[in-house]
């Protein structure tokens, strides 16, 4: 029974650490860039998403 609690605890710890380190990596990766060039998930936040030349779709697969 206690192994179930260990599994749940370590899985929640893994999710917390993954979230923390992804935020930390994003802070250092996009330090000098303006807000509209920061990556959010798999999509880029651009000012004009209707203009395909301006949008960067390399990360979208």
C-alpha cells in the first residue's frame, strides 16, 4: 500500500520539477527578446498572425 503513495509522491515531485525547470530555461533562453518573440508552448506569439511571412511556424509539427 505504501508503494502506491511513494509512486504518487514521486510522480507529483517529477511534475513540479519539470514545470520549474521549464520556466527557468524559458527565462534564460528568451532573456533579451521582446515579449512578442517569446515562445509559449509550441506556438509563437506574434503581433500579426495573419501575415504568414511574419509568423514562425518551425516549432509547429
